[in-house]
């Protein structure tokens, strides 16, 4: 099954299933599919989309413009994919079919949440640059959304890259860069996220150690092994 892949981390790139670049001609159509693909499970009302993409016009004109854009977008998606179902339009709610449309942002956030070494390496690789770098509509609400997402994802990207670099021992004492990419979280909130995540893993490790200690103590008591006063005290303190 052919899929459409939107790469939004960096400059906007739209790729067909075979990896070749595809074209969606109208900028508003590009903005629409990008907005829906960031969270592919979401369904957004037509009213909200119209206000987001045509904030500078009246509501009637915005709805008419949305209908025209949707019609054009469906035709272009059908041409690219050979399937008209990529764009979901049900009960005045819009979305994308997750089996036909993929997005690097959704993949990036999933990998960052997993947090394993391989996942963080892949997440850092996906982060080519700022979200929708250089993409503006001159529509206040949409551009504000882009700026907010750009800031949020930039923070997550720095945290993912920092963890990967630190884990590999590649962060220099002075530069904090790897391969020309800045991997040092700059914003206070990013450092808080990083510290909280590390503290959470430390707490999880401590709980695991305590559980193992209790299990060994119970096994010794079950076997009737001698447990000295000091050991009994330590077991009692842990329990």
C-alpha cells in the first residue's frame, strides 16, 4: 500500500511511498495536511481549520476557501497515492488516515517518549531542523501555532540529542556540539525535562534494587538461612 510521508522537522518535504518528492501545489493545502498529520489520530472541526488558515477573512469566505482547498487536496492526494481515502472528512471533522499518511513529528515524539538508546539515536536523526523551517502563511493563528510547535519540538529535539550525545560521551566540555549540531538544552524548561526524566529513571532503579533486596531476604527466610541482627534491621528498614 502506497503511503504519503510528511517531513516537517526542517523544511517541508512531502514524499510518496517510493521516497520520491511529491508536490501539493497550494500553500494552504500544504498547511492543512501538515496540521492534520502532526497528530494523525486527531479529528479537527472544519470551523477550527477555517479559522486557523483563513483568520484574516470572514467566516463565510473562510468556509468557502476551505471547501475549495479540500477539493483540490483530495485530487492531488489521489494522484500521489492512487487512493482517495487519505483525507478523512466525516461529520464536519477532518483528519488523515494513519495507514496512508505518516509524519516525522509523530514518529519523533514516539521515539523520544520511548527513551531507549536506539530510539533516541533515531529521534535525533529525524530532527533535521526547526519545525516547518521557513514556512509561513501570513495568517496570524496558523503562524502562531507553527511558532509554538517549533519551540516545543526544538526543546524535545535538544533533549533527545543531548541524551544521545551524553550517553555516548561525545559532548565536549566547551562546545556541547556533535557533528555541527547543538545538543545542549538551552532553555530552563528543557533542563527541567531532562533532569526530571533522569530522576525518574534513578527512582525506578532504586525501586528495582529495593525489590530485589526484599526478594532475596524472603528467599533466605524461606530456606531458613541465618539472618543476623544487622541484616534483620536492614531488611526491616527497606520494608
